[in-house]
C-alpha cells in the first residue's frame, strides 16, 4: 500500500447521495443496525441533523477515522445524519466560480429537502465556516424548519479575532490589509487547498512537529500507524480543498472587512439576513486554545442574536480538536447527542451545559497554543515553549498598552487621510461649471462597482447596476412623454426605491425634480389625515402644484387620487412604482402607467446627453406648503447637493463597510441630500425605511447592519422616550448624524444606547452653507465645511427688523460670543434666483445685497440666530421668528425649552410667546403685570403620556431656576404636538390656538408661591 501513498484502504461511513446539483451534494448516512441476535430497542422518531463543513476543508472532517468520526458517533446514537458536501471545487466543472451565495443557498436547499422528507425541523450543525453558513442560512430562512443551531469554533465578530487590539482598531487594521491585497485578490481564481493546508500547519506549528515526531516514533508499529493513517493523510493535505475566488472575495469583504455576521445586513441572493432574527436555541462550542477562532469572536453570537437562547461550552482544545480527536469523541459529540435529545424529546439537560444561573454572556479566555489531543509533548520542547510564550506575551502586552493609548488617535488619523481629505479637496475645487450631479454619481458607481449593493428595501438588496438600469429606463419613459432638459417635473411619492429612481432620472435628463410632501401621510406626530382635514391638505397641495410651473406630475399608486385632485394640467398624471398592478384595482383613466412603457422602443433624441448638470444648475426644488402661509420653494443646485453629500460622507467617514439607515422623508432636504447623497458618494449601502417608526427602528438597524443613521430635529427624542428593548444596546450603530440635536439629548442617547458618536450638522435650505461639528463639542453646530460660501453673524435689531448698521449703512459683524443673525454669501454654484427681500421676514427665503457694501454681492439671510465662540464653532440660539418679547428684551424660546427638557418625565416641550391682547381678561390678570405693554406671555406646551396624573411640583422646581422673565406663565399639558417633516415642532398652529381658560390641562404660574396651580 505504501507505493500508492497510503498504509491502508480509505475509510468512510456508508451513505447515499439524496440530491446532487452543480454546487453541492446532499448525503444521508446509513443508520446503525443492531448487532446480530440483538433486537432494536423502541425509540422516538429519529431526529435529523445536518452537518455543514467549512469551505476549505473536505466533508470528511466529520468522518476522518473510525475512532474520531462524528458521523459514527451521531448515527450510533440513533440520529438521522445528513451532510452538505461541497466537494473539491478545483476538480469540478465551474467549481472555482462558486460564490458565497452558492454555499449558503446549498445549505438552505438541504434544509428544505430534509424537512420535506422527514416532516419535522432539523438541527443545523456546522464547524468553523460551516457554522457561519448555518447561522446565515437559518437567518435567511427566518429559522423555518430549523430546530436548533450547533456550531464549533464559528466566529461571529471577526474583528474581535485579532489579538491585543480592540474591535474598532481591529476593523481598521483589517480594512487596511484588504486594501493592500486588493489587486492580487481581484485576479485570484481560487485559494489552493495546498496553501490552506500549509497555512493551517503554520498556525499550529507545534501540532505539525508532534505529528512528525509521532509518525517517526511508531514506524515499527504498523497497527498503530494504520489506526492514525486517515487522520495523518487528512492533516497532511488531503483534507483541504480550494477556496473559490468569488466566494473568497465576498467572504473577505462582507464577513471580515464589513463584519456583517456581527453587524447584520448580510445579503444572500438579493435578500438581507441578520443574525438578530435567529429565534431558535443555539449551542456553540469554542476552544480555549483556539488561535484560529478566538473565544471572543465566537461568543459574540450572544450579542448578535439577542432573541435566541444561547448556550456556550468551552473545551480544552484547539480549532481542529473541537470536532476531531479525543476531546471531540469524549465531550463534543456526546453533548451534541444529549442536546438533540433534550430539545426534541425532552431528555435530560446535557451534562456539560452550564447551569442556567451561570450561563455566560461573555467570557475571557487566555490565549494558548493549539494541540492534538492524545499526543504528549516531549519534555525538551516545554522549556522552549514556555520561554517563547513569556517573551511573546510580554511583547504583546507592551504593544497592547501602546495601542490602547494611541489607537483612537491613530485610527482617526488614518480615516481622515483616507475618507475625509479626498472628499473635502473635491469640494474645494468645486466651481459653477463643474459637472456634478446625483445621476452622474450613480453612473460612476455603477461603472466601477456594478455588483456592489447600493440600497436595501423591505429585506431586498439592489446593486448599483440594477439601480442605474432602472434610472435609464425611466429616462426613456420621460423622453417618450416629451420631457426635456430644464423642464420642471413634480414628484408626489412616498419614500421608496421608485422615488430615488425617478429623482435620479429627472436629474440625469437635465430637468428639475420638484418634490412635494404626500398628503396621505401627515406629520410624524399627526398620523394620516382624513375627511375634512385631508381635503384641506389637498387644497394646499393644489395651490402649491399650480404655482410650481410643472410640465408633468409623477405619483406612486398610493398618491394617485391626491395627484389627480391637485394636477391642473391637461396631460395625465404619470404613475410609477408599486410593482405589478392588481387587475381588480385598475388605475384611474386620468393616469398613464409608466411601467407599461417599453424603454427599448423609445429612441433617444440627438439632444440627449446623460448627466449634463453643472454645479450651478438647479437639481431639485423642495416645496413646503402649509395652510397658513404661501408655498415656499427651495432651489437646490447640483453644487449644493454635492456640498451636502460629500460633506456628510467626509465628516461621517462613510465607506463601503457602512450601511446608512435612512428614516427621513425623501422629500426633505436632510433625506434627499444628506442621507441619500452621503451614502452614494461615500460608497456606503443605503437602507430605506418607509418612515421613522420607533417600534421598527432597532430591529431594522440589526436586520440591515446599519452603522450610520441621519436624524433631523427632535427625531431621536422618540428613541429616548420609548420603553427599553432587548436589542437597543446590542446594535451595530457607530454614528448618529444630522441637525437639531440638543446637548441634553446628546448626553441621554450616549448614556442609554452605548458609545455612539454624534455628528451635528447645520445646512441652510438655500445657498451653500454647511457647518459640521467634528470636534465633539456637545450641542455645537460646528464649523464651515470646505466648499461652503462665506458666512457671517451680524447684529440685528429685531424690533425694527433690520441689521444694526454703522454710519455708512453697513451691517455690523458680531463679536466673539455675541448672538446675531446668520447670513451666507451667495456663491457661484448657487442657481440664479433674482430674489430680493427684507431680512427677517421669515415667510420666504430672503436675500440682501450690499450688507457690508458692494451692491453686486448678495447674501442669503437664514433667519437663524447663532453665536460663534473663540474656537470658531457656531452655536444655535433660536429661530428669529421664535423669539419672545420679554419685559427686559428678547427671550430665546430654545433656552427655556432646554431647561424644561432636563426634567425627567417630560416627553417633549415647546415654548412660544403669546401677545397679551390674545389672553382672556381673567388669564391676563392672573399672569401678572409683567405682560403690560408690548411684551408677550411665555407659554409652554408640555407633552406627557398621562396629563391627568402629571405632578407639577418637579416642573415648578425646575422653572424656579430660570430668570423671572423666562418662566412660562402658562403651561398646557398635551399628549402630542404637530411636527414638521424634519421633526421640529410647528409653533404657528400652537400660537394660533391660543389658550382656553377653561382647559382642564392648563397650569398657571403663581409667582408668590413659586408653583403651578390649576385653573379656577
């Protein structure tokens, strides 16, 4: 036998091939018959277990030799044993072209076939990568037909697998390593099995020396050599196979670099899967001497699967010893048999399972060397190993100390160099003629990374190429309807993929998308309007549409009725999105279904040039329409879009490892420019939500593996006010970014949800004015981004509603720390507007010329009051229209609100001023003489869950700390308040409603007693 390379015939348990496909074969092992003359004991129906091997190891890892065979142990226990055999890819047709999806879908297919055959759920059992496939396949199936999961040395958080560094720095190290091997990896057809075997031996050098020593020492004992022949040949190289190149690259990018096993958002066959959706019991084994899958990375399954009942068992073994060897024979496989009996037949609890009271959620295990059980180390090796271990341990400890001290600074410096600087330089080079646009950016991404995931929606994943093709198809549909460059096209749709596609298509055509808020969905706090309220909202929409100068209006099926009611044009309303139409519910005759237009039949005219937009061209117009004021249009240039998108990507350090979870409306500037634009230019995945829903927020963060969420206004306050959930601290978020974050809320978010970074922005609706807080000053707006137009803070006389001016009539710039009106010079990338208005009118965006002299210079007046500190950071004071006229000057409503928000038990607080004349005489008398003359009464609407049980004493104690003129004279207890699409309170309706003296939820400040009293 030696001349054929082996000492004995190959060994293997008998099985049949139940199913064979291009990517795998499904084995079913024969059950063990009773010995001759023995009668089989009656037992419960056999439980099915499916064994899943790793990619680079053959299926025989579960059946290496008779004395260490997992298959033999399981079948002897009466289990129905199945196995997914991926074979040797290098020896199979198309094997080296297999993707990671092919392997996970093979497990999925096997589960379905076994469940159909047996009629009951099965137990998934996976070793190393095989266990990772089990996790993902079960999540992909939402645990259908899966009774439990059993894994051995299967890492979940691979960033924790690096020794001596924390997970955050580990991610950066892994990312840097990936970039270093990008070119050779891209051209690699496969990782050969011989290389994998060599690597395995190198990681376990002492094991290899022991193998050789054992073989040489027993050359005289043929029986002993034959007994270990299968194991020797397996470890010698026959047990290792090639790793297909496509599967290897995806595994590195998704499982290692992006760490999506832990973060969530694994994409399989165009569908998302998250371990957070695992609900079946999990048993994971880990080796205390495993250097390949360290304990911390394996035990991360507890955090990644918060809904699952997870049990962990440590074994005194290395990576290979978990499933092959004396420890596996004596502990691993008997425990698996006991686990299955416990779960399926209510058998006794497995003996090695920790008692429930001592069940671990985390465990620190001392790192050690791998070894093969059953072999003794020669005494001569022990001192050498000890000395080397001490030396390496000291070195690692020193490096760890240094890394711990400097890892954050080093990591931030690396990230700044890689992600911030190139994007900021692009903004610095931006001028009016620069070709830049949403449509162009999408084309570029689709050309460079066609198969990479762009956005996620309702559990589905769409690539850049798919999104780009959809946009091109819509462009042809628009051209077929006679739409040309610079035409204004209205969009009335809910946030969905079709919304992104149609806005990008209009932009690619060189036309202008005019975005309207859908009527069928009210403000975040209002819910859906109906009846008279709905009709009133449609009237407001009709006024806005009529004045927008549209050539067409596009709606989704849910907004068709409102679009028809608001559209005055003779042309039909264009309908896009919604999938296949229900024949029982056809679209109205006043519509044209664009989904029926065949783009291949639409010829492109000679004038069509894709993505012609320059920075100064208008990209989109966002319309704000309210019942109490004329419609307001904000023109967003391509340059303004670029400043927001690149600025967000740079300051948030967005990369392909990130997933941006967008819960903001896409017709809002923060949703359209910052969330969508930032994700696109930052190469991050974009997960779209229908709307912001507190109940869905954390589950969807885990489902998509979201790392960044963009907020607006008081959106995040709803997260603080919500009841605690099991998954709110076991999440993947690293950053919350947006505008409107108060210092108190910033503090509360970090305290409750863990170490999440906060990145506050400020962006004017018009003009290129973007501030970003990159220093971490809690509550600050930050500093101007490159590409931002010149800004200034000017002193303002709010009584005269004009700038404070010098003898030459020039506005006075504010000193350091002095509050004033924020203005921004209109730069070359701003679209021509011709607007000129009086500063401070606040009903429309206003522009002023000659603010500091020079009539050719135009400044955009934001209407916001800010102050700038000595470091150059800006701080928000209040909206000019929200100032309250006090007895000794102007009162900033925001300062009073900030004080009230510090009071526990208040969900929300809105402060505003009411003219004295609007109060009923008895209220006017009770609030005191402070309101005489032109002064206003300070009123607070406080949101609490149960107004009738509200205790006013803590509120009074808090209010007593304010200056007398700041104290709210009247407090209204409410359960809700109207919010804008940007999650900011609408104060105009509250002011218009006034105060009813008979309101049972009215509290009045009693200055003499320093407390609040109810109505008389």
